[in-house]
C-alpha cells in the first residue's frame, strides 16, 4: 500500500529532474523507481495469491497514472511546459498527447482483452475510450481550428477504426450450465 501511494505522490509532485543527469523518459531515477515499485507490488500480489481482481486493477490504474505523468514530464522537459496543472490544461500539445495516449491505452487494453477473452479489461478500455470522446467534445473542441486539435481528432478516429477491427468485444460468459 505504501509503495502504491508513493508512486501516485511521486508522479504528481516530481517533475523528474535529476540534475546533472539529463532527463530521459523511462530511463531517469524517478521513472525507474516507479517501475520497480509497480513490479514489486505485482510480485507481492502473486506471492500472496491475490494477483487477480481489484488489487491488480489498482496496479493498472497506478501504471496508467505513471504513463500520463511520463508524458507530462516529457512535455515539461522538452516542450517547455511548466510542471503545473494549469499549464498542462492550457497546453494544446499536452492535451493532444494525452488524448492520443488514452486512445492508444484503450486500444492495447481492448486488444489484449479480446485476445484473452477477458471481458472486464475490455470494458475498462471501452470506458477509457468513452472518456476520450467526452474529452474531445468538452476540452479539445474548444480549440478546433488549431493543427494540434485536428491531429487529435484524426488520430483518435484512426485508432478507433483499428480498435473496431482488432478488438471485438469478448463473448459473454455463460450464466447457465449446459443442459
């Protein structure tokens, strides 16, 4: 629980600077520490026999927060976007990056779930895709004339077409035993 809480706090509070080392997404001390913490949590859950259900779902949520934080930290270090929420919300590039990251995450989740026949991760991916569509309408539509917004809409559209092709919903599990 402590490692999980630390990953969330570290993702929100730290911009990943480790001077004099250069910032490399995924290969900086903060991201390596978070990766080790998440792996340690998954291994502990497996050893404790709790590797399924909601504990693993919480690890997936922490991993999703980590992906978003890595993206925002990359924009901070390479795109000169201040590491503050108001700066992220006002940056067209960050908003486009988040939209495409969420859509890609939904694609991967739905594709893996369809291959394994797992309905719950597929539904989680579909819910994330619904959040992307809501974000497109509420947040991204406000700047619909910019190139980044156009890229966002086209990118989401293409990824949704791919999702429709490669990730059909898994069949519902039978509620009744065969007669």
